[in-house]
């Protein structure tokens, strides 16, 4: 496209936005461009806001741990926050894909990131369970522990369903049947992200989080909200079957 003077100009519509679009774009309009590598999906559109939020949250947790005496139990918040960081990246890389090739590449990266996240979270669960058993502590008593258990279970289900529906569609009776499950997988993924943030927030009110690590509830809430401000506007309603 050229102006009257013959100077080439970019076509806003070709970039997925119109001339009257707000700076950060409209809900769901972040799409991976053909000439752009998938690595740009991590910062495309409002993803940069999500990156700021999730790194602040992770840094807040890790700073609270490393500014105090590090013990075996310290691995629990470190591993869990790392798992949530990886899950957020897995969401961000897949959201803007829209062509078959992009979706294949994005899904493979999404699977690796989420698979690593689940392994990290399992390690975090092993640490807390070992600590409880070795000290004769009670299990799943606090709001944080209950939310954590629910989050762990959903993460496991999410990973199993995600892997089987994409890589082993025959388990669902074929590709078409497997595809019909995708929208539920996507919705539950966003719900799980919110639940993860709620679990971290609840951790700030536990004796270890509040008295030992001195974690601040407001800091976790602010970081979580910033992350969601970056993630939610990139949701494509058509991918959810809407």
C-alpha cells in the first residue's frame, strides 16, 4: 500500500488492527503474523503486560525465599512459582496462532512448557508432603493447602487431556471427537491460571508465608491482576467455540 507521494505504508488491517484501534488492541485480536517467528508470541499485543505481571509475581516469591534462611521446604514455593511461570508462557505462546502450521508448532511448544510445569509442580508437591510426613504435620488443613490440592489435581487432568486429545486422538474416537474437547481444555486452562494465583495469594496467609517469608498479599494480588490483564484480552472467542 502506498500513499499519494508513493511512499509505502503499512496496512493496519493486515496487522490485525484498524486505524481506530486502541493502543493495546481489542479482545482476541493478537494474531501471529506469517513473517514473524513464534518467539514473538511471548510479547505480542498485551502479552508484554502479562510478562511484567508473571515475572513480578515469580520474583516476589523468590525474593521472599532467598532473603531468608533457605531450607528444604523453601523448594516448595520456588518450584510452584516456577511452574506457574511456565504455564503462563505456555498460554502466551499458543494464543496468537491461527494457521495450521502455527498451531502445530505452538501446540508442541505449549506441550513442552506445560509438561515441564507439571513436573515442576509435582516436585513442589513432593517437597511439601515429605515435610508434612517427616514432621507429623496435618495435611490439607489451611485454605492454601486445600486450594493447592485442587490446583494440583486439575493440572494433572489438564495435562493428561491436553496430551491425549492432540497426540492420541484415537482415544477419543477420532480427530473430530478430540477436537470437540479442545474448547473445554482451553477454558479450564484459563480457570486454572486464576486458581493458581488464588493459591499463591492464600500462601501469604499461612504461618510460613506470612511469618517466615513475610510475603505480602497485596503484592501477589497486584502481580496476578497485571498478568491477567495481559492474558485475557488475547483470548480468541472462536477458539472457545463462541
